[in-house]
C-alpha cells in the first residue's frame, strides 16, 4: 500500500512548520525540540514561578513590617508593582516578535530577573532586616535607611522587568519545540500546555507554603536567597538546552500592523471608497498576470491589505469585552494585598501550628486545579448535551461565569469582614493587618491603586479612620469589598450587553488546509 500524506509526515526527518535549529537550518526532528527540550523549559518555568511568588506573595507583609508602610500604602505599592510586571510583558512580547526572537528574549530577561533577586537578597541581608530575624508577627524592624529603600525598589522593579519580559515568550517558545504538521508532535503540543500550567502551580505552591512560612517567621533573607537560587538554577537549565532548541524567525508585532491601518486610514479619510468587489487582495507569491512578477506595496503606511483592516476591526469589536475584564482584575489583585492584610488580623493558628496569612493563596491554586477537573469531567459533558456545543460553554459564557464568581467572592469577603469586626475589641495600638490578558491585569492593578486612594481620601479625615486605616480593626474593609461587588455587578451587566453584540470573525479556509492540520485522537 502506498504511504499516505500523514504517513509521510510521521517519517519526515525535517520539521515542516518552518522551525530552524540555532544555525538557521531546517530543524532535524531527531536532534532538536520535542520533549527533550520542552521538559527543560517546564522545569525552568516552575523554578522561575517559585522565585517570583517567593518574593511577591508575601511582599505586602514585608512592606508593612520591614519598611513600615501602613495598610493602604502597602496595598497600593503591591498593586503598582504587580501592574508594572504585566506592563513590562508588553515590552517583552514586542521585542520577541519584532527583533530578538523568543530564545534571546527569554535569556536576556531571565538574567535581569536573577540580578534583581540577588540585589534584593543582599539589600535585605545588610540594610533592611535589622535586627536579624525581625519582621515576624508582632515584631517590627528598625527604620530602614534611604540606601536600603532605594536598593529595595531598584531590585523589585528589576524583578518585575525581568519576569514581565520573560512571561509572554516562554510558553510560546515551549510550544515551538513541537511540529504541529506532525500528528504525533501536534498531540504533544496540546499536552505541553497542560503540563505548563501544572509547572506554574507546582512552583507557586512551594512558595505559598514553605517559603511563606519561613518569611512570616522573620527569615526574609533566607526566603529571598532561596528565590534567587531557584531563578539562577532556572537560567542554567534554560541555557543547557541551547543546542537542541527549535527557533522561528521574528515575524513582526501585530501592533505595527495595527498602527499602519490607523495611519493609512487617517491619511485617506477623504478618499472615496470603491465597491466591495473591487477590494481584492491577491493571495500567494505569484501575480495573477501571467509572466509578471508580483510587485510589493511601496508604502505600507499608505496601503494596507484587507486582512490588516479586518484584523483591526476585530480588535475594535473585542475592545469593550476586554475593558470589562479590568474590573475582574481589580477584584483578583486583592488576593495579594488586602486579603493578606485582612488575614494577618485573624487567628490563623491550627493547634500549635501558625499558618501565614499569605498562604491563603494556596486555596486559589487548589480550587483552580479542582475546578478544571470538575469542569472537564462533569460540566462539559452536561452542558454540551444541553447546549449542543462540544465545548460545553462558549468562551464568552465562561468569561461571564468568571465575572459572577468574582462578584460573589467580594460579597463573601465583605461578609467575612463584618463578622470579624464583631469579634474584635477596641484597638490599643496600630497593627498590621500578581499580550492583552496581561495588560488587563496590569490596568486592573492600577485601577485598584486609584480606588484605594480615592476611598481613603473620601472616608478618612476629621478623626475618622477611614475604610482602610493602619489598624483594620478600626476601619471598614467590608464596605470596600461591597463596593467592589457593586462595581462587579455593573461590569457584568455591561459585559453581557457587549457579549450579545459581539460577532466572531470569519477566516478564509479550505478543506485541503483543514485536512493537513486535523489530528484524529
């Protein structure tokens, strides 16, 4: 029997998706990529995540106990830092797509990341954590020096820059190690993303339990050095795989194409638009005129393809839906700031064992893993029968459910704070109480800063402590949570209207192309 096209792909020695080895030659399957490279990247990502959360998850406590910031100031500092991480991810994505490629981008930003962690560890060791072991529950450190504070902010924003630039490239670089035109590697590529998410959770789980425990006991320097060591080990593993990685040439960033459309539209806003059938885009490398080579556009700023224009129209349609996710990001960022501050005012002892407030984020990790299994095993089969959609719920419906859950979480958080305030006496001294998805998280953090600042300025003064005072026992954090719940309700209503209005795009395809990429499992 003659070999089929699929059989030919399986026995091909060279990748057919355009990937290359480090010398720019077509990648040989037996020598490059596949699981031999992706496993290194999975371990690398797990270690990088461990290092990031080893610093970030308990940073609000460090700001309060070591740098002597009050609750509102510490919450805003965390929101600024987390928002900056995701803003820097846009820079990393742009450099990766346009100039450096994914490998160089990941390597450079990891070096910056490790450097920032080392500086933070040294600054904490010699300048900030004084006396040694201070910063445990109920113990404050000496007032920090200006040099120590300067090095702290320099190092933490180097960490934000390094991690933010690394994040958008590593997942795509890992998937680049599989040839999607090969059925076997295509299945492995799908599995890679599941393992990638597992690496994220394993790395963050260690930080949220072990490292957080020691940091909460005042061993900040040890926790930061462990994070620095994890990041350094991740960089070494990443570089060890250099000879075997598969690479793609940078193809340009979508932002450039989008800008071209807007500039061309602005220059031609007076031009008379021809009939739709005259807006013809020639496909392929050859001209439709026999014997004539295809002439490229002389000025892309003046002339754009139909695909570019439709791409921009699609983004404009998605923009209202994307804006609706910002409020959810405001809700989500409270886990790293106000939730932790709220937890530090509670009795978190289980018998003789003290559970750090920052370890509450473990429940986020475990609940996500549990609900993924429940969704795939239970909800998808049930909803697919009810809706006729094989995926159970559409992407827009799943986002809507997430907004409802976020709103409910704020209501529950507010009720918990109401009950907590009923059980505390009068305070006798001040006490202490994370390319468009990432941008949404970033803006959510900056909106959170604005909300906290506005609420604090409006509710404090004239001997009123305000909703988020230095001592949470004299404040009303519950009202802030209920405010977020109300904003989430308004956001949900706007989102539903936008989701009903939104229509998906149509892609040009044919059966032959579909057959080439279809994988039967």
